């Protein structure tokens, strides 16, 4: 999978306001989950750059990494676009059950991303096909079924 990330820091672990330290220069391929990628990125960054504590005196994290799928054009627009967030107090290896849960979550999130991107592409193509005048809106809606229902296809052409 291809991921991208940002590393963030806060001065107050109990009531964090996160600020970005770095954005990834380029997407990276990683064999594991988004959380596994995040743990590796944050561990490496801490090893290379951090002379300070990574948690406060109460164990609250002072660093975190936010990971998104590289295919997502809105990767960091909101929390719902993130594949994983890993805090500096979560760098240990997860149990096999949690690792399996991370993999299942990644699969679902990536499928949702692909579905959203496919809907956008379909809407653009439907709108262009409708504008060409070659077929009626109803004929185009019937053509794209079962990818989307007729009512959904008709709404896509109205946007």
C-alpha cells in the first residue's frame, strides 16, 4: 500500500493543540498496515530528531503521526480521511488480534476511498455523456446500472 503522513507535536499532552512538524515529501510503499507504517515513521523520526521527551510526566503523547492513503486527494482534510493516527505513547507492537483489526480497518477504509473516487469519476463521465446529447438521462442511468441505481445516476447528472 502507498501511504503519506504528517508528524505533529504539542506542548500540552493533557489538552493538546497539534501543530505540524513535517509533511511527507512523497508517498511511500509499505507492506504493513497504516498504523504499522505510522509507528515505523514516528520511531524513525524520534530516533533521528528528538532530544526531548515524547510523552509528558503523565504519559500523554507529545508527538503523533497521521497517516493517509496516498491515493486520497483530500488526505488530511479531516479526521475521516485518515487511515491511522499513532501517538508517541503507542509505539509498541500490537497484539496479533489488534494487528488483524488494523488490517481489516485498512481494507475497509481503502475500499471506501476507492468507492468515493469511482463515484466522482462516474459522475464526471455521466455529466459529460449527458452534455454530449448522444443519449437521454434515462438511457444513461439504465446504462450504468447496477454500478449505481437509476435515481442515484439521475442525481449525479444534476450536480
